[in-house]
């Protein structure tokens, strides 16, 4: 190599090394600037090819004057920058709208092809390796490698099939035939990661997922239907029992009300009426809360309407004379309301004696928004609603109270309360509680303090705070935890 070509060759090497340093300093968060840098350095290196008399796609025997290493390095750096510039274009401009997984898969495949092509080019044009001979003899090595990595390759190709088939996406909740279920938090070439309801991370090989069927509960949406079997002693007509069960479902706050839930009569015999309740929840994480509330409301509606739960199948049949269906009294309801749990039994009896029963038609207003209640209402049977600006805030079933804020705290109602079905309520005037103040001066203050501490959750039947598991927030947290430190 002449002295006239040593300087351009050394300059080409310096440009290649400087390009690598700048490329790393820019980081992955700036892909457009990174691509511009790659193109600028690649063009600058290409411009020095002619004065350096270097042909990167042609093999030249290395010189023995000690400068051959500069040429080898220049060619390697030129091919490296060519591959990075090409990959930069692929990463930025190959985008499938609304299909990020497919775009990423295609990008990874093309990147692998680019790197393989550059590696073969470097071997052929820089080191003079006979690529044709290698490709001809690589079949044996491919067979050996395939046998050694058959499980891994199975997972990889299954990952490609799952990516193209799109049976699930990141964030979907899936259910496997063996009972494993969870939200998809990550997916790569080899495995899929599920975050279960117990906050455990399950790693499923892609080949296992591809071989078995799975249920994507998140498609078309995450609402999920549940069923609950109830057996009622046949002391009333099946139509009456059916209406009571529908009222129980319509008073539930934890289930989807549109479309409405349904109930189906399964069979009837001398011991029981079998009925199946069908209701939907917004997410699988809310199944336990919804089922608990439905069971509680079924019990309360049955008690309020004189229905008796039947014995399990196989037990001794209960004769009609053994069945008791007592009317639910005001005292019974008072004992079940947590707001009055600190009252003595005698104080509860005094309040119950001051209660009067009232029948209310459906759609009738019980308390108006902004009104100051002067009496306490306890729902004995039926379903009531709390509404604000036409929107349903809460659904109320037997044993729930209205007007507590006005009677005990002197605060006006912030919602409108009205009946959804024909109902029966117990009315207790504020004067009844005023009489108890004589023997217990701080009674009203204690009840008001309890209301302020617990709010509406001091009334039975109100759903507890929904600490959902496996939700989107948990998904984001799980992903951050998995890749923290990377």
C-alpha cells in the first residue's frame, strides 16, 4: 500500500470508530437522530473508499508491509455501518398500523437476515473465506444443531405462529385447559408470561401454548358470565321465586346490569325448586366480590319474601309442617345493620317499636336530592336505587337504610332515592332516636361519627372497595418489575 492511500485508509478507520462511539452515546431513546448519525458516518466512510483504493465487496490479498490490518479494519467497519444504517431504516419505517407484534416480528426477521448477510460478506470479501463451500457443508451442522436445540426451536417457531395468529395480545386475560389463568404481561420468542390472580408470574413455553387450546376472556371484552345454583323450598309458586331471584340480581352493585341478568328454572320436585342465576362481571378479577354479594342478596331477598333455602340433594325431605317462614321484623333488620352494632338490644327494641311499615310502588321517590331527611327508612323487601343526575349511583336491597345522613348528621341528601320494584319499607321518625338520647346523651353524635368514619359502607349490602387483582395497573407494575434493572 502506497503512502497516498495510508492516510485515507486511516481516516476511514477513525471515522468508523468515531461513528460507533457517537452511536452508543446517543442511546436507543433517539432512533431518528441515531439513524441520521449512522447515514452521515457511512457516507463519509464511503467517500474515502476511492482515495483509499478500497473495494469493500471484493477480496484483496493482504499486504505484507504492515498496513494490511488498516484495510481489513476499514472493510469491517464499512460493512458494520452499512448494516446499522439498514437496520435503522427497518426499525423506523417498517410499522404495521395497529399490529405492533407483527411489525416487531418482521423487523427482527429482517434484522437477522441483514446481520447474516453482513457476516457472510465480511467472511468472503475481507478474509477470503470460501462461502460456497461453507454453505454446501453447513447442512450437516444444521441437522446436529437442530437436534440439540429442537425444544428451543419449537418454542421459537411456536412464538412466530402465535405472533402471526394473534390469539392474544399483551394485557389480555387467558384461560388454559388445565385451569391456569392470568393476564399476559410479556411475550418473547420463547415464552409467554402470565400474571395470575394470586400475583404469581407463570412462564409458559410458546410450544405448550401452541399445542393446547386457550380461552381469551378479554375478547371481545372482559365481561364474564357466572352462574349460581339456588335451591328453594317450594312453599311459593315458581314464578314468585323467579321474580325474587331477579330482584336479588337487580339490586347487586358488583355485576353488569346492562344487559340485565337472568334466571332459569331448572327443575322442581317435592323438596326444592332448582333455579340457576346468570350474571356478568366486568373483569375476572371481580368474580369473588360479585359472587359474594349475589349470595348475600339472595339470602336477604329470600328472608324478606318468606322463602326458605332447601336442603342439599340427598338429604331428608322436610315436611310442610317443619317449614317456618317468619315475617322479617324491624328488630331483625336492625340487628343486621352494622351502623347500630354498638346499640344495646333494648335500645334496638325501642327503635323497632317505633317503626311503621309502608308499602311503596315501583318508581316512587323515597328521598329527594338536597332534602333533609327527618326519618330513617329501612328497606324490608324490594329494590331501591340511588341516582344522581339520572345516573345510578347504587342499588339497594333488603336490610339497607336511607336517610341516615339527615337524621344523625343533619346533612342533606346528595342523591335521589327511589324504588325500582314494588317495595316495603320501615319508617322510623327522628323523634324515636331523640327519646333514646335521654338515657344516652351521645347516641346521635356516636351514630354520626360512625357514619363519617365508614360512610355508605356502614350499611349492609354496599360493596367493599374493589381491590382488583390482575388488572391493567397490576400489568404495568408487573412489566416494570420484570424489566427493572435492564
